[in-house]
């Protein structure tokens, strides 16, 4: 894929850059690879934990969407901040720009709201910090990203543990939606939440104890978010600590309980979340999910490409 005509915009709708020097090195690396990079983040304008005031972060998004030289808008990072901007974002303007918006974690709120209000597909994928600034780039993550954006069909294989997969046998089709579990739950009851009809939902989170994961999944279930869904696919849920009071209640126990309670298949092994090797997933694309004892394959089509 030729990179000489691809314009990438960097915008910070959420957190600020932990290391601005590393960010600038990442920008230079992309430029050396032939990309045209427009960095709308200004570290001098950072505010508290955010990549600027609410007004400045919104201005970054608007400028990136309006830039005629840009095809891809990549979020600087996640953390927190998108929820503050949702009422002020002109999602029709975002959709009409034709840009491919990319991010995950806190960016989940943008993706769901964009699709809810316009039907526009975006991408759960890498962000500048830290995917594009690592001293040693992660080949899988970047290959997934560019392969997905090139299209027209994108494939992701589920990880298989030693001895095979414990996933139920499934073959379903539906629109792919989901993202960070805490962000999904935070949008319930708002004008921005939408469970795609007949869809395939994927979730991930970081530093959430299994009981919190269970509680949030049950909240989605009780709210009707899984009604008519084809499957729930779990990505990475790491970074938590168990304690003596858990008394055998761990992630596997939680998973077994959810599989008993939920009316849809629950699969694990999706390489997505706060991990180095991360798949890129078109939010709203048409997905074909097939699993057996060897693992699972997820193929996505019908989404915008470069």
C-alpha cells in the first residue's frame, strides 16, 4: 500500500500525551514512512489530565475532520474526556467528512455516538500513544491496522489456549459493535447508546476486577442490550488483582457464571484491549463469526476503506 498520499491527523479528545518527546518521535517516524501527518495536539495547551480544555479538544476534532489533506483521524490516547464532549460534537459533520476515525478505550463513546446518530462506521484500533510511539513497533498491531483500512475484507483469529478452546461452537453473522466495557455502561440510558440489532458485541477493559466485569455485563443484560444479539466476544481483561476474600471467585468463575446466565454465546480470546498485540475492528461492519474447539475466526466486510 502506497503511503505517500495518506494524510493522518492526530487529535486529543481525551487524555494528554504522557511523553511529548516520544510523541514527536512517533510523528517523525510516520513522516519518514511517507505519511502526511497533521498533529493537532499541542502539549503546551494541555489542561489537568486532559489534552486541552474541553473547547480546545473539540477544536482539534473539528480541525481534523475539516482538513482536506487528511484521510485518517487517529486519537492521541484514551484515559478520560470524550464524555464531556459528546453534546458538543457535530456527528453529522464528522460523518460527512468521510474521514476514517480510529481509537479505542475512551474513544468508544465517540464510535457508538457516531454510529447511533449517523450510521457511520469507525475503527476500534491503535492510537498514537502508545501504539505509534513505541521504540519497538508491534508488528501485529500495525499490520492489523493497515490491512483493515486497506480492506475490503478484514480477518481476525481468536487465540487458542493450550489444549484447545473452550468456546462454544458458533457460526453467526451480524454487525460488529462494542468496545470498552466501562464506556458502554456509562452510555446506557443516554442518546448515544445503541446496541446494533442482531449484532455481535465485543468488549474489553483494564484493571477491572472480575466481579466488576460481571456487574457491568449484567447491567447491559438487564438493560436489554443483548436482546437479539448473536454473540458476546471478550477481549483482554487484565490488570486486576485477586484477594483472599475472593475465595475461588476469579475470571474463569465469572465467565462460567455469565455463560450460564446470558441468552447468547460468550466467547473469549479476541486479541483486543489494553494489550500490545491488538486487532483492528470496524465498528458497525458486517461480521461473520465462526468458532470451534480450535479457536474462532472473525471476518468483517462492508466498511469504508482508504
